[in-house]
């Protein structure tokens, strides 16, 4: 069985080349061909020795993921559904803006965390992606977009966010080499400040990430107290808020930015009231006596039928944001992008088999969840305001 070279960061590729009796500079050349030029045919790699070009097809291949579907939003957002075998699929989303091009990448087929407001979590967990499957999403998107947008070879993707399907830190061994490929100047050359790992709060792996490959960090917070967060983000029962915020402060000692981004999905009547804002201010400004240097990113909830939840009205979001801003907390409200193609935050689900009977478990927990939502909220339109 031959090796897929997308599975290797530069150090891994150098070790592979060494096993073939090749010097390190050959690995660097090969790495550039694969990632900077998007090559998959060894015979095209003109600066490699012919003997190596002839040898490589017998021991290696360069294989991306098969695209099942591609959808383009009216706002320019593009979503791809990739086949990862055995009936599993993952999604990646490109979000164009005037000053950047952001790719949202998946790390798992499905997700085991089971956040109540995330459609991916409601589908259940199938498996971790390999390093090559994570990298392949960027590899495909970058070189497809160069041709699609006719950039004459200029780089399109300037930012990567590990905010697609899955909890990245629960696939740590595959994540780290993938991040190193993204950052390597011989590959995509992305800044550590422009690569973001999003986590629901896997505390031990946050500490390891800070030591191994510190990139920007986004933490899915979504609640200002443990009682509510236990219901919205079940992982909180294992790593409660005090432990999570301690880990955030430890991460800041290594981070490329001087703040942690806290993601906060706005749920009507659940976590969007003035009292929740006051608790949130107290939490991030007083924790440990010094607080946590942070930015709050308020995310409009993207409803799906199984959630039993409703998007906060715009006036509630703005009032919540004003309370935070008035308290001196940098606060942004995320623009919804790609919701006409189900590519917005929390909507990525793909064609993932329900291997964990998550539908049954969600139904059993629905009565608990609905106690969090005002009676009139569940009768509103699914799209909210």
C-alpha cells in the first residue's frame, strides 16, 4: 500500500524521503510541488531527479477527497461536501471578504460533543479524519479557487478556521501535523494569527496545543454559568468554566494574539437576557482575580428543526452586545454567511451516519431542553427574526 503524501508535514515528508535514500532538500521540493502548486502527478515535478520521479509512483500517491456536491451562495460563500468513505462525508466552507479569504475546515466526520444548538452534533460521531483528509480540504479549495477566480496563481485563502464538523482537539494527533502544513512557508505560509482552532473546551489538549503549535484560539462558551453550560455544552460537566478559563489564561502565555475569542451562540430566551450578559461580564473580568483577556463573538443561531431552539431577535442581540461593550469588552456580532446553502455556523452536518443513536438521545433530552426555552419561543417561526 502506497503512502498518501498529504498525510505528512515537512518533517514527516523528510523522514519518508530519507527512507528512500533521498536528502532533505528533495522533501522540500516535493512539499512545494504538492502544496504551493497543487501537483498530484510526480512526472510534472521537473526539478526532482528523474530517478526519484520514477520511484515515487511505486511507493506514494497524492490523493485528495472526492467532491460530492458544491454549492455557491448568493454572497459568494462556497460549500463543498467531501466523501471520506464508508458512507461518511464532511463539509468545508469558503467565505470571501474584501480583506481576506477564510476556509472553514472539518476535523471529524460528525461530532461527539453534542452541543444542543449544533446540527452536526445532532448527527452523532462517526470517526476522526486523518491528517491528509484535513489538509486535503485546504489543498483542494486553494487550487480550485485559484482557477475558479482566475487569480493567476495568487493565493486565495488567507485564513483557516478549524470550525467545521467535529471537535478539533479530540483529534489532536491528526490536527497538529495539519496545522504545521498550513503554517509552513514551503506550503501555505499562513500566519499563526490567521489560523484558528475552535474548541468546546478540551482542557488538557488546550495546554498541549499551547506547547506544540500555538495558533489563535476560539472557545465555544455559549453560557455564563455552569448550570446553563452543562445543558448547552455537555463537555462542561467534565471541564467546568473555572477550569476552562484557567486553561485560557495558560494558553495566552503562548498564543500569537493577546486575547482568546469566546464564541457565544445567541438563543432566544435561553442565554440572551440582560442577566446573562451581567454574569458573562463578571465571569470574564473577575475570574481568578484578573479575568481573561478576550473578545466576545456573538453568533446568531442558525435554526434546525431538531434543536427546539430559536434565534434571538436582533434587538436582543444588540442590547446584549451593548451591555458587554459598555463594560469594556470587545464585542462583535458575526454576520450570517451562506445560510441559503446551509453553510452558516452550526449548520454543517453532511451525510453522516447516526452511529450513536443520537436522535434517540436528543428526543429523551428534549423535555429538559425545552424547560430552558420560554413557552412562546418554541411556537415561533424556525428562522426567528
